[in-house]
């Protein structure tokens, strides 16, 4: 629901939102990254604050200005994002993982810049898995009754993949949107379906990221009772 003046229905609540995309360093000047802009996470943080919540925004490489009245914790890598989210989640009523967390990181970090050698092919980059923060928090809630929300960007079989992912992650809500070359990344608008572990399906028509954020908080508020 887009609201003119928000009702303070999240007053007294602490919510944690992760936003942006992690960067996994290869050496001091290079990283593996992704195209997440952080805008959806910032919209979630702004709307939660407007609805009266205390908000911790764990921001990975967004370059966006800090939203007013929000506690921003900047991070770089998936491992740093995990630390910051787990710390803030200890007393949180809800955790929303809007960040694009790198699934893998380079197995080795080179302390000095990697140099090319004349006439030699490059070394392959070995990768290792990052921790799955959403699955970890869903399985082992830092606080009883905490509502946990994930995001999934899918390119094909959006709803079927979303249902499978919701079950696999064990979260309460999964916001699924379809992405492609021109869709969603960096845009001001979004279109999604919010899947509930209770079997519910809430379509959100194409519109501002704030509108999707408000639907997420409506569904979270309903689950907080
Ligand atoms: N996520 C996470 N930790 C990771 C990877 C993802 O917490 N290491 C969270 C994201 O923040 C998001 C949700 O999990 O809320 C879904 O991310 P997605 O990349 O779609 O899920 P994956 O399980 O990584 O599946 P895929 O193989 O499709 O990338
Ligand atoms: Ca992933």
C-alpha cells in the first residue's frame, strides 16, 4: 500500500535490512561483484522508518546517501555482511535480506596486485562458497518469532523456482522478481510476487520500489501479530 502519511504500525519494532551487492576481493585492486544497485533495500529501510520502526541498514557497496533516521552499517564482502546482519539481528523483530550476496569468493586473496607474465596464460581463479546468511538465520532465528524475508531474482520459471527457493531457505516470505538484461537492476521500479511459507501469493504490480517495500512491511506486520 502506498501511503501518504504512514501509520506508525512498526513503532517499537527493530528491523534489519541488507542492501546492495557484496564484493569479493581477488587482490587489493580487483573484486568479483554484481549489478545490485541497493535501491530496493534503501526503499525498504525508508518505508520501515516512516512506519515507526528502528531500522538497521546493512549496506554493501551502494554509494547511496544514508536515509534519514536509519542506522547504516557499511560492509564490503559476504563474510562482513553476515557478521553485521547477525549482530543486528540479535534483537530484531524482522530481517529482510534484500542484498545480493555473492555465492562464491576467490579461494585465495593476493596481498599484492596480481601481475600478468609475458607470454603466459593467466592462472584460473579458484572459488569457494560463501555462507548462506538467509538460510542460516531462517534455520536458527536469533530471536523467537522473528520474521525472515528473502529476495530472489529469477530469469526463468519464476514462480516454480521461487517456491523451491522459499522451502530451501526456510524463510517466511520470499519476494520473487523476474530479471533480464533490461529489467530491475538499477531501475527505480519493480514488479514482483511475494510468496509466503503459508502458501500465500501476493502479486505486486509494476511500480515504485517504495510500493513493493510497503507490501513487504504489510506482510511482515501481519506475521508479527
Ligand atoms: N542469500 C544469502 N546468502 C548467500 C546467498 C544469498 O543470504 N550466500 C540471500 C539473498 O540475500 C536473498 C536470498 O538469499 O535474499 C536469495 O538469493 P539467491 O541468490 O536468489 O539464492 P541462492 O540460494 O544463492 O540461489 P541461486 O543459486 O539461484 O543464486
Ligand atoms: Ca545466489
